[in-house]
């Protein structure tokens, strides 16, 4: 008997706090699988952020430092500069990375910090109750945009993967989704590549993962999953925007 | 012959596996588990190809896929 | 290691020299007057020792880089002044909540807002009462000479590691910018607990978590009581102060930092005229030397607190003196032209005594 699919060993065998259909779990799983493929969990330090992603330490068999809201790239910079031989990644949501932490992510990227950043874009502030995020879609209703995001008032959603790919310090930037088996295969490859850049000391790598937040979108998990494909991917196209070394 | 095992205590009944399976071999039960979720169940093992799509998409890593080796 | 030959340096340079001598591995900062000599010196000298210097994009980023480096167990520091220290409060609160050691140097300038670059002591409350959210304290050391800028910076690293509380060296633009001759004493390591809590990768073993989030029943309250006990231990073991001419004093001046230097000259002027005045100078502002003041005020009942503000440390002096002691205050709020002269303080002494 052969196991064709089993839990990644870097992932703890515990129930998560994530809501049914939340894509955080899928993204966690792919990050763990990437760590497994390089055998680096024991030398990896995760920088948790604020939001639903804060409990990194409950789900991964790795050392974790908690970061203030938006500051994970600065914290990761401190960790990596102090311990350059370790693998360091941050795991951040869209409010965290693209609103309050915009300065930290852009400068860490521009310095070409030898870290990996996993950015989960679910178009909303999940933990705080579904408020408008910098990635909220035009017209999308949230608890702070009850009539839908008005682009005249609030501007349009950030496309972080493209934005960061324009910086010389960025070695790899890709956007992935985990809403279908096909996209998961691409996502798995991209996340592995993002860690490979660090393992091979080739530079700053950025992954933007599109994710469903069924609870705050007011949708059942299947409808929320469909929204990723129908609404998000047309605005946030999947793909690799920078791949300096063609890894 | 491939087959899957669903951890009923981990499954949150989101149903993503039911649409990921190209053969539609997974469906949601109407009986809730201990946490109150109507969990996924595996039907019709004969047609499973071992593609792992159901396991790959499961956000709770509640599905393990096996293959019985041919002797 | 520094040679023991005397050196004529700025206060800010003395801080940077001492930090390297004490084993600083990572410095993260941002330019702001009047502390910029510290990052300038360290950008030049720290890399020579194999250490890391980064000029961050902001004071917010720099304190969070300090958080990250500290979490891995290395000696790390940042420095700033007024507006920059305000920006760092978020990170300081997180570090206090995560029990992370670090050294923060605050070369006070006047405020609020952009204020000015003159010497100030108006950030005493911000430094000693927990400048960020959540109800915490940090160790605060107040040098009054360039030599002490050097010595107390080294002490700050030790105390911070010993108690797992961020430590601040609280000086001002006069102390940071003036030059004095100092002896660059070698760092003598004291026994410190190992940093078994640091995140360095599990190596397949025990997982370490550095965090300030406590959601479990009773966890947050337990954290606060634990830190409360640690603050009490600090007060018992680490309170430091200096007394000058206090043994027969009818009046004691309480002053720290640059003000204590002016007050000392005023005390000398008073003594020359036979007026019995002494000086009590807190060196640790947190823990505040309550016992020293309580003890001295059991004999000497008249106190005059002098500060470069409208009165902040005076609150702590009033809380520390014996119940029948009288505490008056003389302050000059910070700003161009407001630094008091020794004659001015001598006149205040005469007002109190005569």
C-alpha cells in the first residue's frame, strides 16, 4: 500500500481555527510542503503577522516570532540579518501587508532581503470582521463599505505582485490561487520556487495567494471558491511576474 | 486500486472536495460530526483514479489518498 | 577591545562605542537630530566588527527590525529622539509584551510635535510610564556625563538581558552633542541567563515562540502579575542614584541628566556661601530610586525638584518622600534659550532657604 497524498510533515496534526472553506489552510499546507521538499523546517523561522494568520506557531513545526500589524517584513529583516544562515519567511494578510505595512514590504523588497513573503489576498480584513481592505474589489460590500467599494472615494485595489515585481530588489514575484486542482499545481510549484530562491541565496521572493473568505464574504464555501475564479482572477491575474534566475 | 480516507473529525464540510473530484465520488453527508459539520464521504471506490485532487484542495488536510500496490 | 587611553568624544559617540564594546551585533536606526551621530558612527564602525548596520525606512521599521534580531537572541539596539521615539512605541510595547531585550537610546529634544532640537526632559513620562499601550515599564537609565553615556549604555545591555525588559538610555541633546574626555572601559561580561527562548530554528527539537498574544483564560492577567513581580525585583536590586553634599543638607535638589550638572554647580555656589544644600540624582529613572529618596527625606524635609519641563519627575519625587517632607518644583520647559543657568538655580535655592 502506498500513500499518494498525506499531510506534510512540517504541518502539525491539529485542527485549525479557520472557517470552513477558508483558503488559509490550503496555503499553509503548500508552504509546509515546500519546507518539506527542502528539508528546512528545523532551520526555518516564521514571522507571523496580525489577523487570521497570527497562529502560525499553532500549525507549523517551526520557530515563530509574532510581528506587529504590517511589520512582519521588518521583523523578518531583523531575524535574517541576525541569523543569515536560517530560512526566514513572513506570512501576511492584505490589510497587514498592503495597508498598514506597505512601507515595510516595499522597503524590505527593495533592499532585496533574502526572505520569502507569503501574502494572502482575500479582499477583506478577516479577523476583525470583514472590513474593506486595500484589495477589496470595486463595488464589493464590506462592513466599512456597506454600499460597495466606491473607487472614486477609496481608489482601486492594489495589485501587489505586479507592483513589487517592478523593484530591482525583487528576485521572484508570483500570484497564485488555490481554488482548483489546476491552480493548486501551479501554486505548489510557485511556493516551492519562492523558498528555493532563499535556499539558494538568490534573493527576495514574493507570493501573492488569492484566497476565499466565505464567512466575511457572506457566501457558502463553494460559492466563495467560485468567486475567486469568476471575480478575483480576472482583476488579479495569476502568473509569474518576475523570475530573475528562471528557477 | 486507489482509495481515500476522510478524517471525519477534521472535516469542516466545506465541500471543496466534492467539486474537485473529476469523477464526483465525494459528497457531503447529512449527519453532522462532533463539531456539527456535515462531513464529506467517499462513495464508489471502484472509480477512484488516485488523482488526489480532493486531498489537494482540502483546506483542512483531512483527506489521505492510498493506492494498493499490485502484486 | 578599546584601549584604556582617554578619548575626547561626543556623548552620542560614547554610546556607539560602548554598544560595540558590549557586543552589539545589529543596529537599526533612522536619522533624526540630535542623535544622528550614533547611526553615523555605527554605520562606519559596526560592520568592521562583523555586525550589521541598517538605516531603516522609518523608526517604526527600525524598532521592528530590532524586535526580529532580538528574538533570535543577539544584542541589538536602536536610537532616536522625540518624534522618532513616539513612532517606536508600538514596537517597544510589543517587545515588552514578548519579553524581548534590547537597548533604545533616546536623545531627548523639545516637543510636542516637531518642537525643536534643544535639550529637553519632557519625555520623562513617556520613557518611564510605558510610552506605548498595554501597561508595561521599561528600564530607563539617565546619564549626566559623556562617561556615563558610555558606562550606562553597557549597563543597559546587561540589565535588559538579565530581566528580559527593553532598556532605554535617556539623555538629551546637550549630553548627546557635547564632548568630554572619557575612559573607554572594557566590557566585563556578567553571568547572564542563556537565551533558550530565542527563535533560531527548532533543529528538529523544541519549538520556540516569541509572542505577546495571550488569549487563554487567565493568561494575560498572569503575564501582568509576572511582570509586576519582575519590576519589583528590579526596584529592589537595580535602583541607582548619586548623592552629593546631602549628609547635612537642609535642602535637597532632585535632578537628573543635564539638569543635575547645572544643579551641582548651584549647590557648590550655595555651599560657598555656607548654605547647606545637597543634590540627589536618580541614575535609574525606572526603577525610580524610591528607597533612596524615602531614606534621605526621613532626615531632610525640604526638597526642590528641577527639570527641563513643567514638572514630570517631580510626581515621582512627591510619591517617594517621607509624608512630612515638602517638595517644591522649579522647571524650565524645553526650547531655545530655556536652559537654566547655575545662578538661576542658586537664586531658587536662596528663595527656598532664606
